[in-house]
C-alpha cells in the first residue's frame, strides 16, 4: 500500500512539473490568437496596394483664370425724335437692316415748311437792298451805317432760314449708324415727344465682351491680351482680344473691368447673352506637371509619392503655377518619373504597390 502511495505522489509531482513548463507556452499561444495586432501587422506587411500613376513628360502648361462676361452690342440706341409732333410716316420694317443716314420716320412739318417758304420769299428783296445800298455807298450817296443796317437785316433773314431748316431736320428720324432695327413701339398718327421711344437700333458686328478679373491679374491684362470665351449652351470657343481696360480697380469688388471685341461677322452671337471667359496669364512650354490631388502638404513641405522598384517612395517637390487640375513641378521630379496619383492617404514610403493604371 505504501508503494502505491509513493507512485501516486510521484505521478502528481511529475504532472505538476510538466504543467508548470507547458502552461505558459499554451497561454502565450492562446493570447496571441486572441490579440489581432500581430496578425494585422503581418497582414499589412504582406499587403500590396493597387494604385494609378502617371509618367512625367514635358507638356504645355497654361496659367489661366475663368470668369463670367456679358456680351454687348458694338452700338445700341433707343430711337426718338428731337422735337415733339404727330408721326405722319414710318419708313422702316421691324427687324430690318438700315444704313447710316436712312430716313426711318417723320413727324408733321407743315408749319415749318410754310415758315421756310415765307422767309425764302424775302431773300431776293433783301439781296437787292444790299446791292443798292452798296452801290450808293460807293458813290458816297448813303452813309456806312445805312449800308450796314441793310446788310444786317439780310444776314438775319438767312439765319432765320437756317434755324427753320434745323427745326425741319428735327422732324426726321434718321439712322445714326448701320445696324438692325428692332420692334417699333408707335404707329403713324401717334403723338411723339422727345421721350417717346420709337424703336431700338443695334449694331451686332462686332460685339463687345465685358468681364472682370481679380486685382491680382491687373498687371497682366492690357489692350491686345488674348481671351477665349464660350456662350451658354455651346461648347464652341471664340477667340477675341482685349481692346480697353478700366482706369482703376473697383474698390467694392477688388476687380478690374476689361472689354474685349469679337468680329462676329456672321452675326451668330446675339448681344445680351451670358458668356464664360478664359484668360491665359502665362503659358509655359516643356513644363512638368502632376494632377493637383497627387500632392500633399506636411510640415510646410510639398510631398508626392514616386513609384520605384515596386514600392512607393516619398519625394519632396517645389511646386510652380497651379491650374484647375494640374500643378507645375519645378524640382524634385524629372522626365520619366512615375508619380502615384491615387490612394495617396494610404501610402507610406517603402510600401509595396501595384500599378493598376498608368498614363
């Protein structure tokens, strides 16, 4: 019995010793299984990120700004008579083209015509009086004063005639320039005052493009500057040139107003339309550029990721001009470098990557 007890005690001791040796190892194994950090770390080390990239190559890069514009006619005027009166004739058709000096409408001028005839009938008699007085003056038969009085009366008569003719001219409405006449707002027989709008005359070839640019472009825009514009609803681009610039920057908006001109020879562009203007400030040839989203800022540094030997490599660059979608690279990258343009926030230097798409 004593021998059996000894064997039992010995077995318990051996099991206790084995348990003390094996238990910590089992515990560490289970702990590692429950803790995902080492597993996740290993997975991250094995993960390869799929990215898109571009190959750097020289290109033309334009520093541009976009703004809105109003399309204005070259000339436009509301037609009205200078003198009041009853409209007796209208000579134009609505929507027709007219030439400078064409008679468009006329008001009643009968009283003025009668006054003119009355004055013109006195010309012969007044002229004869001047001739007789001059003859007598040459013979010392009349005084110089008598001659001057007759001569003054003649000149006054001629001045009265010119005045009536000027009033007669005011009864005629003539086109001040070539253009297209719009809808008329009066009819024959209507009484027109100096404020009565008869119709609108517009010259639409060429057209003017009025737009404003931020004050930082004030030194770059001047007569002769090229601008491109598009009208709403069309993708066609039109080229024009600035021909006038406002004399100062607007204090309220801090913008500079400029005006370009477009020939519009086919008259396809109607004044009054809304336009989008593109102004090229500077054009750089053989520039290296990357998409703007490829760059990140960190501690005041401009950083991009370059693809090299299957891994992402972080590179510091010096940026230049920025357009709507691209950024010029002055230094830090060269022709032929492959720049990663997607998954930027997940990248770190040395991370393995695979190129899904390369441009």
